[in-house]
């Protein structure tokens, strides 16, 4: 949760530098939550059937790798795609860790 808290206040400024308008910045904030909404239940189901350790390790790997991709975003579309994938990594770790 600390990583999410650190990046969230900076994200609107970064999106603005990439030319995003206010509606797009709102979508950017929602992309992470929408991704978690979509992928949390399937990740939880998969971890119940398989190995919780493998799912949480894969989620942490996705979360870490995607975190580094933010600096490579060249426009708003790439930024929102990265943010959506960041939510996937979170969906794979948070429900299992709780």
C-alpha cells in the first residue's frame, strides 16, 4: 500500500505533462481500480485452486516490473495502459495477502 500511496499524488502531474486533460486524469485514477475489480476474483480463484505462494510472487513481480515502466510512458495511452497493468499486479497480491 505504501507504493500506491507514493505514486498516486504524482500521477496527475505526470499525466498533465503528457498532455492529458482533466477527464483523462480522472480515467487514469480509475484505471487501477477498474483493473483490480476485473482481476481480483479470478486471481483469488486461481490461488485457491493452485499455489497461493506462486500467485502472490507472480503478482509482486508484475507489480515491480510495471512500476519501472511508468518512466517509459510516451503519451497518455501508454500511461493508462501501464496503470491498468499495475492494477493487475495489485489484484494478484492484495486479496491473497489479506
